[in-house]
């Protein structure tokens, strides 16, 4: 990862008390399905195949098994488990990605995504909105964070400057 990237794994107290079922609440592998609202896996980019091997070896040097590299045509990847059991992927691009060959129409159909929706995802219109863009009003029909509805509506009505001021912390948890 370059100087313009940050990667943080945060493990919260009490998570071991939450029931978890592999294949239901989370995938457990980069190829498995997971429940809606959970993360199947997340991938991070390294610049090239040498960087991929260096990252694999760094992970392994800490006693963590890392599988790969595995070729996917346009990229190569390694896979390993994070401290919370989430599958993590590190990959590097090795060829240009041609959506005509890598976006499976059968999978789109299975997911209920029309050809028009897929094209819109592949070629999104540029964002020409002048910054700052106003916070949209609460709409239960769109994806929302999982706060109680009244709390979320209050948060969405709060000016960005207030959210930034009240929600930010600049001191590390361990004093210098």
C-alpha cells in the first residue's frame, strides 16, 4: 500500500458473544456466500506482483496462513483471515479488465440486475454536483445505516460541521 492508503483492522470487545454461523452470517472464505448486511470479504490493492508476494510473505512471517497467489485473469490475489474471521484479499492488477468478458450476464440475472442497470454501474455518470452536496432526507426505501430510525433522522438533520466536531477525535488512545 502506498502513502495515500490506510488499512486498519479494528476488533471490538464483546464480538465473541455474538452468535456467528459460517455460511449464514459471514462467508468464512472468499468464495462463500454471506448473509445480507454482512461483508463477504474485502480486497486491498498492491501495485504489482512483486508487492503481492512481499505482502504474502509479510503476513506469513507473522504466523498467519496466506493462500496464493491465485490468478483471476485480470488480477492475482492472496487470501487470509483477519482477527475477526473476515476473509481478507490482497491483489494486484495484471491485465486490463474488460467487463464484456468478466461481468457474467447469468449472475446479473440471478441477482436481479437488468442489462440497463449493469450498464449504469459500469458507466456511471460523472458527479457534476457542486460541493458540498446537501444531506438527503431520511428515506426508508434507500440503504441506510442501522441506527434506530429516529436517531438516524436526527443525525441526518445535523449539519456536517457539527457531526465532524462532535464525532471526531484526534488524540490516540495511548498518550505520547
